[in-house]
């Protein structure tokens, strides 16, 4: 029995139109809505399967996102430690925000890369050049 598949698909359509026109992104927290197994099946069938899958490997909160067959619509699942879904989303965006590199992570990565580069430079300066083989 269908309960909310059609309203959810309409919300996706309207959000996709708005995203196209204004760039405004939208998230539907699908597991927070009352849906039947048939609703879920219809939604997944209508959206189809895309070709991109993103996996976030974390011991505490692994996640995955997959592109649907509708460009700009992603399905995301965040799991707990026991790999049970705790949050399921449908995101209307060009790329899922939780999968993006966040500014504070990039700042930390700058420090890591600078340190690694210092090590490479230090090692390179300490090496004696080897004769080249013809």
C-alpha cells in the first residue's frame, strides 16, 4: 500500500527544479517519514540507479551515498558502529554535503601536507646523488 511515495517524489521534483533554477539544495530525511515498504520500493524504482557511489569508511559512523538515475538526486545512508542504518537521506544537490571535505579538515590537511613535504625535502637534501646508469 502506498502512503507517501507520491508526495515524496513530488517534493523531490520541486526541489530539483529549485536546485536547477537557484542552486538551493534540499535534504529529505527519509527514515524520519512514515513510509511503507511499497513506498520505498516505488521511490527507488522511480529514481533509478546512477553510476557514482561514495563510501566513507569510519569505524564509528560509516556512510555511503549513491547517485540515482536522476542527476542531482543522491541517496545517503549513515550507519552506526554495528552497521545498522541510523539516518537515510535523499539529497538534491550536485554532491552530497556530508561527503565533501570540510574547511576544518582541509586546514588540518594543510598542516599534514606541509609536514610530509618537509620530510621529503629533508630526505632529499640528505641523499647523495647516485651515478646514472646509461
